[in-house]
């Protein structure tokens, strides 16, 4: 009896997660990808300690040279700088491919 209730709860949770990811999260991410201007590593001082974090700079729709928003990533995990550098390099490669792709077509 308890295993059926537990199985049903897990199933309902998974269905809810899939629906959320499909209809909410994917739409937000697809909107973000088209507006990414750059990715940067920023630093801040927090409680006498320097912390580094990765940020996405979003293009301002009214000003192609401007930045409308800075979106910090990995807010709860706070990865080390060497990990952020690896992610930063990968993001820069993707942004470079995106910049050169329209010119080649």
C-alpha cells in the first residue's frame, strides 16, 4: 500500500517537473540565448573573502551596443575560479561560433 502511494507521488512529481521544464524553463532559456551579448567572470568581496561568479550580459533591444541586464549564474553553488574559467572558455567558444555562423551562410 505504501509503495503504491510512494510510486504515485514520484510519478506525479516527475510529470510536474517535465511539464515545468518543457513549458516554462525551456521558453525562458530560448529567449535568453538570442539576447546573450557576452559572458564574463566578475568578482565581489563578501565577508572579507573574494568570490568569483559567472554572469551573462544581455543585449539591450533598443541599443545593440548596450547591456540591458546582468544575469549571475551558479548563485547557490559558488564554484571555484578554475571551474568558472573552464565554463567561461566553453561559453566564449559558443558565442564565437554564433557570431561567425550568420556570416558564412
